[in-house]
């Protein structure tokens, strides 16, 4: 495994890291590894196609039919 040294951190960041580590029953070093892992290797985002495919099929096409009003502007049903 590689080693990573982070220098010149703001004391408030170190304090927050130690507090978060304590909340998760981790050492500051283990918490730092977990934060990096989640930030860089976390869950992959869904593609636009995957999001569209997951949408439920509701309504009918006619529910979204465009009709012209008397002034020539497009209006939806």
C-alpha cells in the first residue's frame, strides 16, 4: 500500500476529522482513508439513459398532446 502525507492542514479541519473519527469509532487515519475512498471511489452516478429507463410509465401520450390556442401559442392539455 502507498502512503500519503498531507501537510499544512488548517487546525479546524484536523479537529473536525478527529471528531468525525470518534463518532465512527475510527482513528483519524482510518477516517481519512474512508473519506478519500468515498470521495474518489464512491457509488457511480447513473447515466441519463438509466434514469430515464427507471421512470415509471404513467399516463398516455394524449395527456401531453399540444394544442394551439386561439392566439397561436402552444398550450399543453
